[in-house]
């Protein structure tokens, strides 16, 4: 099983810019999390870029077709003052439509609104988006949130939030491929060990103050 992930914009092309963030950075963070989740399930993955560099649409399409994936997803974020996530699929429907619907269903589970799965045609009656039109496998474009809507952008506020969205996209892909989703892996971190309970309590307060859950275990 092979999946190609296009990472929208990059390098000298920041994509949408608003509220102190650049779309290209959000796209990469989400894509990396998506890749990790897919690889955890044994899927071979290729990213169009894994760092901030120029990455044109024509290069993406060429890389995708050379990779010969089963599915392709181009990750973006939106602008225009709207709200929610949306996904564009091939006007012919089929697996491209199923992929778009499955991805949106998973994104909704992490708290985002859905604007729906859609098609967009050009003046020739073909797909408007080159990534969908010219790739040789079922492909979709995912718009995760609106960067110029501060409220909508909250779904991507932290690295952890962006990872959740990336993992949601991966789960939609896995569902489309018929791959059973494995349970979450948990890694616990121990901060320290103290003879005095008062010292342990103080450290617990410090950890919680920076936004992490914490608890004390007596041994």
C-alpha cells in the first residue's frame, strides 16, 4: 500500500497568511503527523516536501505519478473568512469521493466543522485542481481550516492540535484502504523522584502550570 501526501506551498510561497501564521507551516506540520500515522500502519508514504522549501504543483504531480501510489492527498488550509474543513474530489466520484468523505468524517471527530466534500470543474468541464486532474490515482485536496478566521484556527492552535488533524486525515485514508486502525500508543514520562511529598507536590504544580497533566505515585 502506497500513499502520496502533497504538502501545499512552501519556500518562497507561504500560501495564506493571517493571524501570525503561514499556511505552508501548518500544512507541513499536519502532513508530517499524517505520514507518521500511516507508516505506523505499514503504509509506504512519500511526502512532496519534508521541510520548508519550494514545492511547485507541477513538481508535486510529477513526484506523485512517479511514485505510483494507491491514493494521493494534498494538504492545505483555507482563506476567505469561512469556517470548517472541506475536501475536493474528482468529479467522476468513485474512490476519490469516498476518500474525501472518510477524511472529513475523521476530522469532525477531533472537533472541526465540515463544509462538505465537493467537486470543482474548470471551463472545460474537467477538474479545476491540477492535483486531482493530473495525478494517476484517486486524489483529493483537503482544506483543514481558515487561517484568517481566528476562531476556526483554534483547531490548529498547538503542535498537538495539528498532530490530531494529521492523524485524522491518516485515519480517513486508512479507512478508504480497508486498513484496521490500531490502538493509540502511549509513552509515559517520569519527571523525578522525591523523598519529601512537599517537593513532589511543588513539581506537580509546575508541570500543570505549563499545561500538562500530572499525578503523584507513591512507591
